[in-house]
C-alpha cells in the first residue's frame, strides 16, 4: 500500500501544465452562486454555496479530464493499438471521446445494467462497446482485452495521471471562487476527490474538503476505517456512477492525505437533492451530480453553517425517463 506521507503528489505547476496540455479538448466549466428560496430556507443563515458546474463539461461529466491526461501521455504506437476501459457509463463515454479526438480506437466494457442512453453515447463517439452480465465479469473481460489485443487500459479512477487530470478541476474552482472555506465532492472510486482535494489543499490550505459516498457504495469509508483499500461485495445505490466496487492504492492515499472527513447519504437524500436542483438551478442531474448537495442538506448542514462552500456538480448523464422515474413525486 502507498503510504500518505510517501506518495508522489501533483504540484501546482504540474496541474497547470496538465491543464495547458488539455487545451480546448475540455472546457473551463462555469461556477455559479446558488441563490434561491428553497436552498436558502433549507440551510442555516449566511451559508453561501458556489456550484462548480462540471455537468457542462464535454461528455457531461468530469471524466474527460482524467482520460485525456492519461491518453495524451501514451506513445504513438500505443495509441495506434487502441485503448480499453471499464465503466458503468461515464468513463466509457469519456474514453470514447478521448480516443476520437486523439485518433485512436476505444473498446469499452460495460455491465448490461448500464443505462442504454450511456451505451448509445459511447457508441456515438466511436467506441466498440462490449457488454458483460455484471461489473465483476466486466473486470475479467477488460483484462483479457488488454492482454490479447495489446490495448492500453485507461483506468476509471486510479493513478497519478488520472488524479492530475482531475486536479485541474479543483484548481479551476479555487481560482474561480476565491475564499472557499469548504469543498464537497462525490466519491466513487476516489479519483475525482483525490485530484480535487490535492489542488484545493495546494491553493487554499485552510479550506476543508469533504468526500460524499452513497450508503450503498461506501468503499472509501471502509478503506479509511481499515487503513487500506477495501472492496465491497455489491453496489446498492441508485448512484451507479459512484458504485466502484473497490478502492485503489494511489487515489486512496491522496484522499487520506487531503480529505478532512467523509460522509454518506442515502438514495432518498439523493433523489431529493436531484429534485431541488432541477427546481432551483434548472439542472437535470444524475444522482452522482446531486451527491454534494445531498450531503450539504444532510450530514454537513450544521458543520458547515455560515460558511462559503464549493460543491462539485460532477455529472448529468441521465436520460429524461430515468430522471423522471427517480424524482417522481418530488419535483
């Protein structure tokens, strides 16, 4: 296991260089101060929320930042052989997009339970999609593709380059919204939180960083408690984008070094947050995109009372029917 005190962490110069290399392959997503009757009545007085709208990123989530950073570092021969990835949707889409713009071919493995809309988007970007019965079978298939076809595996959340790419989001947020006292970010495998937390602590050391997991996919909680990366036997949450079945050493170590606390939210809290953000921010988000808001309205409400808080709205890849089903009776 990588120890937190020995980990090779990105520097701000490296993060800025990574962002420059990404260029216009991604966009600098906007921030907005969330002001509205419902959110202001739900939180203690003088609490200020700044939302980083990464749902407006190309492909609809933060994922291209990491996928592109990894693939831009591949030698030409590796790109020519193609890439492979494992995902319930968003990372598959990002890898397909990255392959398209870099002139490579992507072969992505997804569980059959993945959203048909996400499968269609990955194919629209040019990826070959392989469907497996479940995420565990998908792991075996992607390893076989990597070995048999010589493709480079683009990990959905682990590794220094993935964290470096995701750190560009945290750096953007700190510069767009100076003076944040807390940042709240969702955790699936931990790659997003690892990168964002690293950048936040470099640019604003006094700012607290909170990670949010669904109760039904609390891998990072278990890993923090055990002191090493852990696995879960089954994902039990509507937030499929946050359903990583295991934690991995590098992202775990970065999170452990830079995240001040972890909290969990249940599926009903995610649904309520989705409905609220649709009503007040006019955003149709997947459950993961509403996780930071769910935490702010729940377990972090009193702890962050009266503070200036950044929330990362990490994704919006959900079809209209799926969104309507999840918020039925709430919106």
